[in-house]
């Protein structure tokens, strides 16, 4: 596999977005967006639906024209470049497979419109079919492929034309959980081999943290914070980022992570009274679900097994919680709730059965 | 419960089949039988009459001109209505439907107002030596008019259904607007176009009202097949009328069959 991809290294370019605004009538889809995507890196645009992440991606591709501001690819202003000469690889959530063409012809499309010679097209397409692990399926039609296979075909099609950047719009959004996880690991490995500057849009924080080197958190058309997964988790710029990246409790007007939530048997400075609702032991770690007194807001804490044993909590008992002394906290102004309320159910994050910490 | 359901089901089937049989199959069947009353030789004699052959040629000529023009126009109009962000595109949609709404006779009369000797362009065209009304151009224009909506109406929903993702993908891969249309959009809408062509052809072959008005109905000169059938019937040549009807029916069925074969071969 490695020898195949040595020929596939493309001339990659960094991306720069400078002061981009995009209005649709009265709606401000993007506000003063500045972004630098380093050459050869993998960046995630993360945010709830309607946050402008897809619009930003489409603006970089040239599918939308910014109202003001500039998009540079490889240092070159793209304002005068139409989509078809921008040389971006674009992958759609719903694959956008050419249904009347075989897998081979789908992947060959960009090469054929560039008037490549037949034998060169064949060599290149065969190489890509192997790269995306669709070997032997070249004569199939998209309707005969699974969702994951279709998306890999779409990726091969985008990579065929040696794009200077690869842009993916919720590439795994239409796939079921298991396939989604496999495919993102696979994409990460592919990126390590092909090294093309890649931006993907997602509303799934785990997906972004898992494979992106740089994460851009967006909300209401603005960039809230740009940084690595660790930056966002340990040093969130504001309450929105804190709430969107990782789990949070709202505790006495503060946002605090469940693993930074301390449970005490007796009242102490800064504690909030709670009633223990349920204690869940999950092997090494455990989860304590509580309701605040008297307003019955749900709060939960993540503890180690020994902490759980020391505390010896029973459901129905009263306890007192507060952020740990070294905890990351942000003031809770309710802005987070507002941002989530408008979301579609598909993007709401469930509390994971086993709360795992992104490392 | 199941008895009641069965009753409903058989009741519906009966209504559908009875309706088809009484209103479509019976009359067409009777006509078919009636055609061969005097034997097949008579039928062949009737359809090889010079006036009959002329009418057939006239009908085929109008189809050959009207169908390709309306196909190209229909696809273009559908593209504008579905894909463009033009402000008054709803108006185009409304205008396209006009031939559905207006009686063909009225269409014929309005064409006379425009192209007739006393009409807007009639005198100017006559000065150039071009006669539209009571001549072939008038018939062709009338047929184009009445068969105009079909391709657009069939293609519009298909184009809406396929969405823009495939076209956008083609664009990002470097395809020009024409390449995108030719290699992506057209193959995706091909069955809508096909069905539109079948309907357009059927309408063009069968059109009577508008053509009667603009053609003058001159035997051997400006008669299409439906006009010929009507004339034979009026002059009590029922075998002639039925024989020519048979030719019309065979042409229409032939078009349908041809399109079905195309489709089957592809699947």
C-alpha cells in the first residue's frame, strides 16, 4: 500500500481565510472569519447546525462567494477563480455519486474532463481503487455499494485530480456509528500517506478530536476558538467551547467538567446541595448521577473506583458538590443552552455510557 | 375485516378495469374489427391512396420538426425553472402550461390573428413569399404550440429530485458548464426526457383542433392524418377513416414500444 501511495503525493497548499463575511439576505452566515490551515494538516470545523461551518467550507471551495474578505490557497487569492479551476477536492455528505457511471468512471471523471490519455487514466484510477480499498469493484455501480464504499469512491474521485486541498462536508454524517468510526480512522491513515491539506466539517466533537490536528469551533457564524483537542479541552476560550467540546455540568452558575466535580459528604465553601439519584459502576471508573436541591437540575460526576468506595454513596442520600480546586470552569450565562436548543436531534450529544476522556 | 378489505380491493379493481374497458378498449377494439370488415386488401388500398399517403407524410413532417424543437426547449426551460435563480421564472412555468389550459381551436384562431393575411406579420411574410396560414408552416407552428409543455413538465420534477450535488461535484472536478450538463445532468434526467418525447410525439401526431383551423384542411395539400380521418368519415368512407386511424395508432404504439425497448436494453 505504501508503494502505491508514493506516486499519489500531490502538491499540497495551505489555506488562509481573511476577514470573510457571508450574508444571505438578512442572515449573517459568516462573521469576520479569520483562519489559517497549515499546509498538509488536517483541520476540523466543529459546531452545531447553523453555525456556519458548511458555509465556510463551501466558501473555501468557491461554491459560495464571500460578501467581503479573501480566501487564499497556497498564498494565491481565489476571488477570481471559479470552482472548476480551483483544484479543490470536495466530498459531500450524501456522496454525490454519479449514479449512471461505474465506480471506475466516477473516479475517472475529473481525469477525462482534463483530457488525460486513456491508458494513463486507467493506471491512475486502478491505483486509486486500490488505495481506497475498492479493488475488484471498479465495474460496479454506486447503487451496488454500501454507504461506506460509496464515500470511499467519492474520496478517490476527489483525490484523482491531485487537488491542492481536500474539503469534506460532514463526510461520515450519513453512515451508521460503526462504519463512521472505521472510516474516520481510515481517513486519518490515508491523510498520513497522502498529506494533502484537509478540512472536514463535523458536528461530532469526538470525531473532530479523534482525527484532526487543529479544531475550529464555530457558533453563529463566528469562530469561537481554534486549537488542538487538548487546547480546547483544557483551555476553552469561553463557555460555548467548554460546553461543546467535552461534557459539562452547570453548578451554581459555573460550568464544570464531570471529572472536575467533587462530591463531599458535608457542606463546604462553594458547595451545592444535591440528592444522589443513581450510582453507576463501570469497571475502573464510575458515574454518580445527582439532582440539585431544590431545583432538580441534573448533575453528574465521574469518579475513580477508589473514590467511589471511599464516599460510599447510596441513592436518595444527600451530598454536596463543587468544582475541584484546580478545575477548569466558565461562568454559565445560559448561552450554551440557547445554542443547543436550536439544534436538530441528530446533533444533540447523548451522555456516553462510559464517559471517556479524550487524551 | 379481511372480507371487507377484500371487497374494497376487488371493488376498486373492477371499477378500474371496467372504466378502461368501456371507455378505451371497447371503442378501439370495435374500430379495429370494423376496419377489416371488407378484408385486408381494402385496408391496403385505402392507406395507399395518394391523399392518405400525403397526410401521413404531413403528419410525420410535423413530428420530425416539432418533437426535437420542443425537446430542446423543454429541457432548457426545465433547467431555467429548477436551477436558475431568475426572478420571474414562475412566469415561465405558467406560460409553459398555457397550451394545457387553452383550447386548441382558440390556439388555431390566435395563430391566424398573428400570421393570417390580416394578422400582425401575415402581410409582411406574404410580401416575402412566405405563406404560414393554410400552409405547412402554420401546421408545424400549431403542432409545436400544443405539444410544447410535455418535455418540460416531465423533466422538471426529475431535475428537482436529483438535486444539485452531482452537478456541483462535477464542477469541483473541473467540468465546464456544458460538460456538467452533457455528462451528468442529461443522463440523470434521461427517462424524464424520454417520457416527455413519447407524450410530445403522441400529441403532435394526434392534434386536430388547432391544425383544422390553421391548415384550411385541403386534401392532398394541408391535411394531416387526423384531418384525413375526419374527412373520410364525413364523406361516408368509413373503411378509409378506420384504416387511416389504424396507421395513427400503429405510429403511436411504435413510439411507445421503441422507448420501452431502449429502456429495457439499458437495464
